[in-house]
C-alpha cells in the first residue's frame, strides 16, 4: 500500500523528512497504523496538526471508507466548554479543507477535477493524510532495507538493485568494484536524506 510520492510533504517530527521542507502546514503525529486490517485504505489513528497546533483526531477502519474526524481528546460535558470544543473543531476542519485544497491545486492541472469535485468536502484532507502516512512508511521501509542489504539506484533504468549481504564497507567495496561501469548510486554510502531522494523516485 505504500506508494512513492514524487512531490512529498512531511511531518516535522522526523529530521530526515524535515530536511526537505514541508509543502503543507498539515502534519500527523501519534500515528498508529494497523497493516493487518489495512485493506482498501490505511487502518490508522493519528493526531492532526495545522501550523504546528494540535487540531483534531483522525482514524480509518481500513475498509475503503472515508476518514473519521473528531475533536481531540475526551468530549467535554454539555455547556460552554463543549460548545468551545466543537467550535474549535469546526474551525480546524475549515482550515484543513482550505490547506488540502491548496496542496492539491499545487499538484497541477491534472488535479483540477479533484478540487472542483471535492473542494467543499473532507475528501482532500483524506488525500493529504494518506500521502503523509505513505511518506512515513516509505522512509521506514528504506531504513529497514539499507540496514539489511547493499542497495544501489540505477540512474539509467531508475530501478533499485540490491544485494542480500550485510552493508558493511568491506562488503560494499567489492560489489562496487565489480559493477564500477554501472551507473549506480550507492545508497548505503549516502546520508539518509540524500538516499531518500533516490529511493522515493525509484521505479518498482
């Protein structure tokens, strides 16, 4: 379900992702993802932040339906506090819709139909959160593989090649020498943020 996003935006909680800068003010934190129950959509719970401020909670059962959004924290008892909580939630959702629409518009004219169709709904917020989860999972996958394998990005085919051997320098050097005429970028030797640039754009 993890997809590479050529125009990513990231939560600020991870320094590797933050190094790219964020293309949206929407972030997710406290992500709990259940891959077992993720079918047509991610099964998750998370806290959504806008401009660094905690805004609301989000969740999805993973069965293909839209995300559920609700005020962060326990519901307040009826009265002024409850009214204030609901008012803050309503305002935060309005801010999230505007920001999601702005992000989708920035993707280009191929997405004009989505803005026109979903601009007044929560659908585009769902898209933003899905991309954020995909980005987090992509980095997690890359970290796992770079710790376990020797990985190289082929600049000609845009494919990622790997060798199932522990990526110590003593193991990497002979492989590099054998393939010295190949247009490879050796990811294990790059900083994590630089490696992610190639990992994100590699063809499956």
